[in-house]
């Protein structure tokens, strides 16, 4: 019984909402016609809140926001209008303005697709056809950057940097090896190079030193021999 009452209350609520007239949408349209886009936006937001799933409220709200030069926020309202659209006419208008916001953001690839979808719902609209052609031209003149190409270029730059570092290290190693070899050769040259002969004065000084050393050695030897003679045991004298 309780469930039945709840269902009846819900049906009554839906019926009252269906009978309730949306007075905010017309007021928003009046403000929009007078270029009072802020007031128009306020009314459209109330209309959207009170009458959910109403494509026209989202579309008009998106248009008033777009007029305030806020394409990014307007884009989401047009996307909502596309989702809630019931007729081809509503879909065409929503896709058309969705394409306009993408053009404003220079997303030409997305704009081409949006205008194409708009034309599918209304192939005879000349303004959409013109915008579609313009978006295609802009896409051709400004193709999207290829992320793969950017990654390849980035990897190539890293590889070139590594190769440069390797070449630098190799040059430094060769430089060190050449320096060590040069130092070794210089040392060897010094060792192999014959020493200069002493001059006459130097030769005489060296000879005098050698003679002095020789004389000292003779004196030492004579002193040692004398000590040996003194230390030799003598035979005792004969006892008469």
C-alpha cells in the first residue's frame, strides 16, 4: 500500500511538472535579443535546472555564454544540447554551434567533424556548409602536431646528445693516452740520451776526489794490518 502511494505521488509530481510552463526560457530569449547576455544566461540556467533534458535550454545557455567570449564553457552546454536533442533541427543547431566553439579554440580537426555532423542533420544549410569548408582549409593550413613525430624527434635529440658525450669522452681518452705516450717518450729520450761529458775543470775535481778516497782507503788498510800484528800472541821468553 505504501509503495502504491509513493508511485501515485511521483506520477502527480511529474504531471505537475509537465503542466508547469517554462517562463524563464522566453525571458532569457528577450534578454538575449536585447544583447543582455548575462541576464539571458541567468534565465537559461534556471530553465535548465527546472526542466532537465530540455535541449533548447542548454543550447540557448551555450549561445549566451559564447556571446560572452567563453567558448570552452559554451562547448559543454552545446554538447549537452546534442545529447538531449530530440529532432534533427535541434541536433543541427547544436552541432553547428559546437563547431563554432572548436573553431574559436583552433581545434580545426574537431570543428570539421562537428560541422559534418551538423550537415548530416541539415544538408541544405549554407552557413554550415561554408563553416565546414573553412574548417577544412584551416585544418590543411594548420595540421595537428603529430605526437609520435615529437617523440621521435625527442629521442633523436637524446641519441645525438649521447653520441656527442661519447665522442667527447673518446677524444678525452685519446688526449690522455697521447699525453701519457708523450711523457713516456720524453722520459725514455732522457734516459737514452747520452749524458754530457764533464768539462776539464770538472774532470780534474773528480780525479782529485777519487785520489783522496783511494788514499783514505790505503790508510785504513794500513791501520787494520797494524792492529792485526799487535794482536798476534807472542811466544814466551825461555826461562833459564
